């Protein structure tokens, strides 16, 4: 077992029981559990439709545990050509309209949720890809 420093009031040496539990090495009393942030669930893209000329609106199901979402559209299934992405910082926002897209082209869309922990973002899995033709 490894010896590590735990952030307690006295900053005592601790003994690692497993990856989440620590014991105080002086009196071997239980200190506590370190919680790992959970990854958001796989997002569900409900609709991808062209609302007006050169625009595509995406709508997805809300994830209450997420901080925000990342939406992406592209002209190919592998999201290599003409890719546009957008970060939606509010959890309650469940739609995004992409504008200035090529007309009469088929676009593929996907979305994923993320959770902000400090300065890092923990991403969930992408939704199933939907396709729509831009007016």
C-alpha cells in the first residue's frame, strides 16, 4: 500500500486502503472518502431540422446533472468536413441553431453533455448521429 498525504486539518500521513478510502497513519482511524466526479449520461438528440435558409436547429433532452452541452454539425458522418461546434454553457438550454450553413446540403448532427469540475470539463458520450437537409 502506498503512503500519501491527505488534505486534513493537521495534514497527517495516511495509508491508502483503496483508491477512494484513506486511514490516518498515527491512530489508524478512518478519515473519509474522496469523491470522483461522475461522467454525464449519454445525450439524446431529439431533433435536427432546417428551420430557415442556411440554418439547422438541434434539440436535445436535458441532463440535470450536466453543466452544459457541446453540439456539432458537419457535412460527413465522421465530422471531418465543414465541421461547426458550439458550447452551450447553460444546463437549461436544450436547443441550438447553426447558421451560415451551405444550402441544399445534408448535415449530420450530434450533441454531448459535460460537467465542469474546476477548470476541467468531463464529457459524456455523444448522442446518436441525426441527419437533416438544409433549406
